[in-house]
C-alpha cells in the first residue's frame, strides 16, 4: 500500500517518529521494506515474528543490525492460529518460542532485545532471565483470545522487575494522553500507540502522526499538572482513583 504521495505509510510514520524524537516500531516487513523504512533515520526497533524457521529470525536480526536498528525483538504472542495449530502469517509458518530460543536470540542480537506480548509476571521474569533489555506488555490488539487488558498486569510486572533495569513498554487501546497517563501510573516506562494513529497516518501521513502525538502529549501534560506529577519518572498508582470494587 502506498500513500497518495507514493510513499509507504510506514515511511511516513518513520519520518514522523524522527521529527518527534520517538521510537519507530516496525513489525512484519520484508528486509527490503524494512531497509526503506529505516532509511528515514528514526531510531528504529524491529519486532520479528516467531517464525518456525529459526534461521529466518537470526537472519532478520542480522539485517536489522546492518540497517542500524537501535533494538530488535520478537513477538511471543503470535504463535497459535485459530484452527488449533501454529499460525501461518502471509504464507509463512509460525512456531513456538521456548526459553532456550529466547536466550539464543538475546545473545545473537548484538543490541538491546525486546520481548513483545508479555501478559504475565512469569513471562516477564523469563524475559529478564534471558537477558532482555525490555518487555512489551501487549495482547496484540486482541490477537490473543481472552487476553487480559495489558494495564491490568502492569503493576505486578513492575514489582516483579524492580531493580532489574528491564524497561517496560505497553500498548493496546491507548488513544489519548489520558490513556497514556493511566498506563504510566500503573508501571509502564513508556507507551506505544498503533491503532490510535492509524487514521491520521493514512489521511495526512507524517503531518497527521505528528499532530496526533503532540495532541496526546498535551493531554498527558494536562493530567500531570492536575495531579502534581513533575516528571515521567515520578508516577505511582496513588494518582488513580479506582471505582468501588475495582482492583488492579
């Protein structure tokens, strides 16, 4: 798919990320397309699918390094298909990611490694023990059937990783700076937005993404002013009021 200006949407997104000074996350793309996206010059992270062909995983990590990716990672959640077998994505078979595999990927990455699709304390601890630099708390926008909302396990994951220097990212259903505020308060070090920027990206390209993210940043600042949060490092759950009977 190309924009009206002939550019790839992900290239427009990468250009926006560079302008904003944010990370540019890239999912399942060919090496050729990834190289094109990375050439925009944003700090880019390549998240690789859990291919059944492990050699492909190592090859894509190596290529990401040649394109100066600042980090690489793998989806641990995109394994099963809806037919009870391992999934097939764009004709490519997926497979399991075992702890031993994860250790091998981290060792071979040559740069910080991200484990994406973490939804439990046990997975977060395994990622830490494998040597990952970050975990990404996510259910892949509902890709995991009956997966819990990522924010519901953030607090426990934050406590489990305390003192480890493993960064915690989080996404899914974050559409505003107010959503980001709650996610940061519950333990995320940073948030990521996918569907929330898709419409402005497709309508206005780079400019639309920049406007949307700046709007979210203004909303986040608004909430921080109201609640006396002086920096992104000073969040803690007490700034949130839970409805009677609710628990996190």
